[in-house]
C-alpha cells in the first residue's frame, strides 16, 4: 500500500521537495505505522531547520511579527512573499539548508543498512 | 547479550539524535525568538510536532486546526530562560529520571495504591510534571490507580466527522459508535482547538463499574465528562495529560483503561499487544491551565527548585 504524506503543508513547502526523502525512506521497507513514526520525526527536524534558517536571515526586529503570523497561519503563501521583501535570496537559503539536511537524512537512512 | 536493534530502532535512534541536534542549534542561535515564544507561552512552533499543545477556546475551522497553530500554555512560573535552555534535560533524560524515581513505589500488580507509596508517587509526579495530581479528587476515585490500558480508536468529534479528517494515527481506525459523552462539538465549524485536543488526547475509564454508579450515576457522568487526568507509563517515564473522553473498557477485556491512539503512541504502547500497565491520576486544574498532550522535560533549574 502506498504510504502517504498526509500532513498539512507549511508555506515553505513550495521551496523544498520532501519526496526524495520519502522515496528513500520507503526503500527501508518499514511497516506503515513505523514508517509514519519515522516520517513525523523527519518532518519535525526539517521544520526546525527551516525556521532556524529563516530567523537567521531575517532582521531581528522582524522576528516577532513573523512568528506571530506564522503561528496564526503557517500555511499562508503570503508569508514567503513578505519574508522575501525583507531577506535577499531567502528561497535560495531555505533550499540550501534543506538540501544540506536532506543529505544528512539520506546518510542516516543508508547507515542503518550497515 | 545485548539485544540486536531492529532497522526501525536504529533509524529512529539516529534521526532522534539529528532532531535533538537541530533543535539545540535553534535554541542556541535563536535565543531571542525562543524568549519571545516563551513569553507568549508558545513553544517552538513545531508545525508537525506531536507534542503540540493547544488550550485556547477560539473557534477555528478544521483546516486551520490541522495546520498546527500551536499554543502551549505552560504553567506560569517565572523562569530564567537562558538558564532553562542551557540546563534543560533532553526528553529522553527526563523520562528516564522520572521512571527511575517512580519505580520503587509502583506495585507489581494492578489495583489501588495506598499509604506512603501513594504519597510518594504523587510527590514524584508533581515534582517532574510541575502540576498537582492525585488519585482522589473531590471525593472521587477510580477502581484502579495502576492498571492495564488498551489501544482505543479515534472518536467522532462532530456529526459528519470521519477518519480521513483526523490528522494522525489513522491506522487506529475510528470507533463505530460515539464516545460515552457523545460528540465533542456540534459541528466542524464550531470545533475549537480544545475540542480537537480532547479527542486527540483522551482516555477511557470504567465509570460503569464504580461502586457508587448504581445510585449516583448522573452526578458521576457529569463529573467524569472530560475530566483532566494524566496517564503515565512507569516503565519508560512518559506521561500524557488527557481528558476522560469515553467509558470502558468492559471487564472481560482484561484491561481497565483505554488510551486514544495518540496517548498510546506517546506512552510507547502503540506496538505489539498495544497495551501496558499505567498509572492514572486526576490533574487538579481548576483554572484549566494545564495543557493536554505529552509532558515535556522541565529544566534542571526548575526541577532543583522542587
């Protein structure tokens, strides 16, 4: 049975693509429940990493209003547009830090076969 | 000989480490943001975090609820955030310590717990959880304080609800009938964050077998409805604040409590036989300030103060 990714999307999901990690994880062959448990952990890790990247690039005086808005409507695509006005190349930074983490997660997944 | 880890255990352990590392990094670098989140009683906004705690009563559409707007009403104790961050135990360490401290007072067999052991359990839990708990509240107590809990299914929250609308643990399925107290809310549109969390973190208790049920059922029905409790797995030190959301299970099942799929997952009882022996205590929370969901590690500083 296809293991689905059913969680709601945050605004930054338009910049990252989690499908590669998902496909990699599927190859491990965990049962659905365990697969989802691991997937939850991966999603949380990605989420914290992306938030960290955003806050690192965003001027500190803008942190509060961003967090307030994000807290209210994490999925709102306008958030990204607003952030981009404040931060040069934000999409690129989000993408880069995601790719870096993605690589580490791939390593974690591959290491279990050793 | 050491037990060989399964693929899942190895991977989970590895990813958990990575998660902790990323989180620590965030807390170290984004101190201002963390301070602000703490000042607003909002936890690091883990959009997907299963520990998300919500307790506000504003009406939200289902989709917004599922989007994970997390608010965490933490007990309002002034804390030094820098110290707290630096000295916070990891969740793993916290659970381990709690299990170690509880262990001497937990009986081998299920039933009530009396005397010094009862007091020690309550004291230990209050110290670790940071809020008052008891086995007897306002003259009410369950037939079991320590007993077997089983894995329950999701409950219908409002007319027209279905399994697909539940955002986690869909594998558990949904109970064919309503919970003992009916729907949690009148409609999807009227569902508040609090309603949402009540179903997510509910337990079932055997109100029907209470000795006073025969003559005082109406009062008991009202008293137990969404009564706040904490379920603890003393084996691993995990604890979840929940509400009484259903009655049962039947005696013939050999289990005395039930836990929602999310409660059982948080307690590490979602696999295998999907049952385990747990402690169940009332949370004394007249002001409704204690958040539903898994309990988080207190800082060393706060633990030391207790």
